[in-house]
C-alpha cells in the first residue's frame, strides 16, 4: 500500500510473531506468555530487523490492561474484595515497604542518591496486574480464595502507586537541591486523595444506577451489536474518564466498571462479548513489554541486574510468604501468593519513565527495571510450577484443604508431569463435570458404577476428589491425559463438554485407542453431530432435539392436538434429580 | 496515572463511546445505527468544534476494520454462489461501473477538471460499499436469498474491478495526467502490477490453501482456546498485511482471500465466532473514521456539485442496475432490492479518492465531494429500503406485503383461536413445529426466509421479533392455548415471556434455558415451565449407559 501504517504494522507484526513464538512455547510445554515476550524483544528497538512503534505498542498494552481489569471486576464482588482486606492491606504495605528499602540499599551501593533509591525501590515493590491475572487465569485460580487475596493485594498496590506518583515530582525537587517541603506535597496529595474519593462516591451513587440501567436498556433493544458496543464503551469509557477526570489509573477505573456490572444479571453475557478483544490486547501487552528490553544491560551491569532480580523475585516473594504465614494462611495459599508477587510490570515502567523524565532516576536505573521486569515476568509461570513442586515435595500433609494437597502422587500439573494411568477397569469415563456432567456423574456415583472424571476446573475437581471420585484435572483432548484414562479397559466414554469441536478431539483420541469403545457425545447442531460421528462417536445426543421433545410432551399434556404421523415425543420429565454431588 | 499522552486510547474510547450513544439513538428512531456511527465521526472530526481525534490513527483503525470485515465476507463467501449468479453479476457490474464512471466524467468535465480526474472521480462513484451493503442485507436477512446472492456477487465483481483500478492507477497516472509517455514506459508497470496480482492469487490458492487450514487445525488440536483465537486473528491480519506489502494488492483483497480459504475448513464457523466481537468493534471505528473526514462546509461551498454527485450515486446507479436486472428477466422486486442495495459508496471510494489526490490526479474538492456523497448516500440508504418496502406493500399482493417488512408495517392479527404460538423456528422450534397440528399453530420467527418456507407448508407465520409489542399483539395471545418460547437466548426469551404474561395471565408458557439462573429468570418473568437442555442431555446419556451396562455389550 502506498501509505504509511505504523499502527497496522505494529498490531499485525506483533500479533503474528507473538502467535508464532507462543505456539512454539506451547509446544515446548512452556507458557505462551514467554513466547509473547520474546516476540516483543524481536520487534523491539534493540534487536535488528523490523522495529515496531513503541508509543503505539504502549497504548495498545494499556487497552489490554483496561480490558483485563474490567474482566476481573466482572468476576468480583465488593463483598469478596472486603473479605480479603484483613490480609491484603497489611500484606501489600509491608511488602512494599521492605522492597523499597532493599531498593534504596541497592541504589546506595550503586552510588545513587536517596531520592533515586526511593523511586527505584518503589518501582521494584509493585507487581504487574496483567501478569498476575494472566497466570491466575491460566491456572483457573481467579475464583478461589487465593485468587481473591492476590487480586485484593494488587488493588492495594495499585492505589498506593497512584499516591507514589504524586510524590515523585516533589522528590525531584529534592535532588535539585531544594529542601524537602512537606507542604508542597501535602496539597497535591490531598487533591489526589480527594479525587479518588470523589471517583468512588460517583461510581457508588451514580455508576451503580446508570451502568446497569444502560446495559439493560440496550439489551432490550434486541440488537446484539449495540449490546456488545455498550459493554465495550462502558469498560473503556469509565477507565478513560477515571484517568482523565480523577487521576485514577486506567486499571482501577476499569476494575470498578466491571465490579458494578457484575451485579447485573447480564454480566455473564457482557464478559463473553469482550473476551476475544481482551485476549488480543493482552497479547499486545506482553509484546510491548518485550520491546522495552535492552539486552546490552545484561552484559554491561550483570551484578546490578542480578541484585535487582534478587529483590524482585526472592525478597518480594519471601516477604509475602512470611506475611501470609504470620496471618495463619495455609502453606499452599502462602506459596501461591508468594509466587504471584515475584515480578514487576506496567506500574514500574510508568514510574521509571517519570523518574527519568524528572531527572531523579539515571538511565541505568530504568534499564535495570526493564530488564528485571522482562526476566521476572518470564520466570513467573515457572515460579508457580515451583510453588506446586515445593508444596508437593516438602509438605505433603493431607489435612490442608488446598487443591495441591492431592493424597496420591500429585496430578495438579497435568501438562507437565506424567499422569498415572488409572487402575479402574470396566469403568465409565466422564469428560466434563459441568451442567450436564454433574447430573450424570451424581447418578452414576449413586449407582456405584466405577467412574473416572476429567475436568479442567480445579475448583470442581477438589470437591470431587474429596467425595472419593477419581478425577483427572485437565483437558481430555491432551494425549497424555487420554492415555491415563485406560480407554482400552473402559466400559464407555461420555463426552459432556458443550463444545462439539473440543468433543470431537476427545472422541478421536479415544476412538484411536479403543475402536470398540462405546462413545456417547453431545452436540448443538446437525453439523456437530456429523463431525462427532465421523470421529468415532457411537451415539450423539443433540440437546435441541430433546428440548423440543420435552416441550411437545408438555404441550400435548395441556391438550394441544398433535399432527397425524407426528413422531412420538420422548418421555421427559422437567424437574430432573438434583445433582447431589454439586457443591 | 496519566502523565503520558495517549492519542490512540482517547481516539478509540471517545469514538466507541460516542458511536454507541448515537447508534442507540438512531436505533431508537428506527434508523440504521450506521448513521449514528457516522455522526459520531463527524462530531469528533477536525471540522466540528470540541474534541478532535487523531486522524491518522483513526484511519488505521478503520483499515483494521476493513480487514476484519472482508475476512468475514470471505468466510461466508462461496465460489459456487458467485458462479451461480455470474450470468447477471458480471455483466451487471461491468455495465453499471461503465455508466457511473461516464456520469462521473461528465460531472467532472462540467466542473472543469481534467479527464484523468473525471475517471478517478467516476470510478469512485461507481463502487458500492461492501460494509454498508452487507449490513443492510444482514439487517433484513436477505443474504441467503437469491436477491442477496446477486447483490453480493455483483459487489464482489465491483471489488475485483476496483482492486485492478487501484493497482493500475499509479502505473497509468502519467497518461491520465496527459503527460506524453512511450508505450513501453506505460506497458511495463501495468504488466508488473498484473503479474503481482496473478502471483498473489497463485500463492494464496496453492500455498495458502494448504498452510492456512493446517495452521488452524494444528492450533485447534493444542486444545488451547487462546492460541486458536489468536491464530484466526493472525491469519486474517497477516494475510492482509503481507499481501499488501509483498504483492501491492489491497488489505481488503488479502483478507478476503484468507477468509475464503478458511471457509472450506470445518473450523470456519468457530473461527468466525471468535473474530465477531473484534470485527464489530473495528467496524464501528471504520464508520467513525469516515465521518471524521467529512467537512460540512462542502454543503455550503459546492451545493450544486454535491447534489449532482449524490444524484449520480443514488439515482443514476440505481436506474442502471434496475434496467440491467430487468433486461436479464428478473422480477422487479429483485431489481429494486439490488438497485437500493447498490445505491451508495463507501470504503473503496475513500481509498480511491486518497490515492487520486496523492497522485495529483484528483483535486481536493473531488475527494470532499466523494466523502460527502458517501455520507449522504449511506444516510439515504435505509430510507431507500424503507421506500422500497412501502412501494412493495402497496403494489404487491397483501400476502406478500406481510412478508416484505414485518417490523415496520402493521401486522394483521391472526384469526386463530385456541392455538399454539411457537416463537423461534430454529434448531429447537424446527423440531417442535412438525409434531403439532398445523391448523392451530402460529410461528413467530425472525428470518423471513423461514417464515416463507413455513407458509409454503401451510403453517401460519409472522416474520419478526416476538419481543416487539406489535408482533405480540398480532399473535392473539389472549385466545391462545399455549406459548412455546424456543429461542436459545434466555434473556430475549425472558422479554417475550414477560410481555406474553402481561397480555394473558392464565396462558401456559413453556421456555428453555441453559442454566439454573436462566431458569429462575424465566420463571420469575412468568414462564409456566422451563426445560433445561443440559438436564435433558444428562438424562439421555444415563439412559444410554444403561444400554451399555454390561461390559460385554459393545454396540457396533
């Protein structure tokens, strides 16, 4: 094309490379995040080849932050937020204080001033919202108590950073020789706090009425497009308005917008509508972080970088662990929170950029922060694995009510560790313990049929195991897991997941292992039925057809005349047995 | 935390928020939301007071919108459909382009421009907007009808012609400007350009056809939903970007081919779903960015030229299309629908105009006229369709009038009493209807194609949304025996149930849901009984296991 297109090329090249590296990382059983970061390094200014536009990449990543925090808010209620304040507030404050003092100490060793040290330390003290959320999501921890603590902790840090950013210009004056004037800080600080309070009050009084009303109104127009647009406009609009008018961060504004929307009956649908956008922009966030990394700092200042990394990874997680244990949280929860604190992210970049612009922070300080950020984000997924490993190998006490406390050899890392093949034979394999699977599973359990369940949601797996149902955590389409199911000795396979395509893969794998296995699957359309049968399903149940039968049966009972030669309606009662196993 | 300047975020946020507000108002006034999006663009454009968005960024966001839209078109496009209408679409599009271009040249010469400017101007007026046409067709559910297929086929021929024009214009610019040039100096760039397009098509059909489905299939097999979603997006954007970079063809064509290749894969349906929210968001940004280009002063400065431009787009092109379609022996309903759908210009015209200005072929006024013409013709387009509906309602038989535009004309109340009202004739409703007595059944269904088929089978049907009070009134619910709400969306279903319960407190209302919450929602709004699909499936599965209860039983 004859015209210059920096935005299009940044998005396209960023996504394409992220996808390629992400797929390779997935193949190598690493987190795709690692691939996304490396893609950013490749298109960054410090490596040869294509260089993307840094400013545009930053803004794209901020959109990613907004959408991610909005999504978190949607899954969060105020009640849950308040329920974790007892640990989140002291935990975050202690951790930030200790990390900042370590940063000051390091900067003193490097010969920097106290003001520089404070900025440097503060930048190291705050974890990355996006990284923590992505890792929690990947591990489906967001809806657990541990997840709530982690998110509450993030929000306290977020609020603290908003205040820190007010202090930095005053610190800059100090370095220029002016004496530290508390009154010069007090006023902007008061204004910032006042603005934040005003934002909260506004959201509470006006937002809580207006946002659900808007959403409800748009839903009533019946236009799906306008509804989708409304969700997006609210998420982005509140975040942007919060930042522009009240100096609150984008992330906090979006979080509150989501939290208010979560009280509406439409929140589930709203979340679904923004998911593809959220994923795309979250990828761009990691790419833009990668772009900031200057590999030269690794060679020129290896010791300083190592010390920075020690503060970020070892010291911060150590403090978090100690604080958690002091508050009498379980080993597994403490380890998880500790693992989630061990990196720095977007706030650190903002702080570093501001510090350099005001002359408080030397360029080297920023480079150290950026390098530490990239490396610590790279390591975060591995730290979560390590936390699991430490727990599994050193504290196998079964009395702890944590998901990691599997009594048998641990299977909580299904894609990374070998999964033991089940001892069951002549058993029923049930894939998916959701709305369909839970009803089936409860009935089979009651009938004492040997049962093996595959489920990818940890919060469902845990209570199942406690009931004594053998359960494998993970996606049954993965070959290692398929091997663990002992399809050769199974009586039958029930595929109860709603997605016909995912079901097709599971069916295909099982059929390849045991062509004689009876496989019952479900579908939503004739095409899906075809697809499933082609891949080896013995019988496919189409939900829509059953609903039709149930409706016809009821209409006939009510005295509606039937057409001659009509197919007989299948008997279907409408109040099914309550799933006894569901919690 | 905003010590930093954020032009991209503010452009996206302000454009989306304003587009939504104005789009909702437009919807309320029963106009297409597109009009609201365009007005939002005008409001944040440089020619109106108040906030001004970044024009360069808005243009690029619009291009991403065009890529995703064309990818979606490709996903739904089938070569067979194009070939089945080629007899009318190819000559129709070619003749219409020639006529519109001739009219454009005439206007340009009258305005005192050069012949080259006239050709660019005329070409820009001759090509309809894919986005506008598809949106109009989707809104009216015409895509799957024969009329719709002809219109889409016609449009694809026009698009292909414009792609050729876009690639050939730079090569031909010296001649069009009247600068003398040798035949070789002219023929060489043209040949190179054509070779590039040929190479692009060959690469896409030979390599792309193998690689693209393979990538998608592999990603689907990783079981990672995120990677699958990313791969769809990457295929759409990557194909568009590199076909533009390497072969010089437009983003739109590259994305279209990528979509077309994907459409043959069984994963295409899922791929389309994954990109839908992104596509919608960026399509809105596309319309807003077009609105931003509009300088309202053109209305004051050159009113006559503007009227002539709009006249060519709306009247000139329509008459040409109408005449051609009638000549080919199609009924006048078809001819009028196609005329109305093509009576606007859009994204290709903007690209052509900016290229023309860039090559110093087209004066700035020309590009302003094209933009103003586009906005007015897009604004007028829904009115044209409304006029068409009214015209059809008046001339055609009363039965057909009912089918023509159910949501805008009064719907005749059904004569049935003691009947069953079935809302939705899709995957569930389609199974219910055959089992019930047709003489006492009334079906309410969104798709007018479905309702036509039902009527052909002797079942009374109303085309429209059952949440619409007019439709509810026409269903004679006070005298009905039973209402069956078979639509999958429980929220939409809840609205229908609520309305029906208000009309008839003792009516038997059956509805369906996907979860306990939805069941509660429907019961709260007045449903007598709610069937939850997941429970029915679970019961059926349990019944089937009973059949396999003995290990020896292995059904084949």
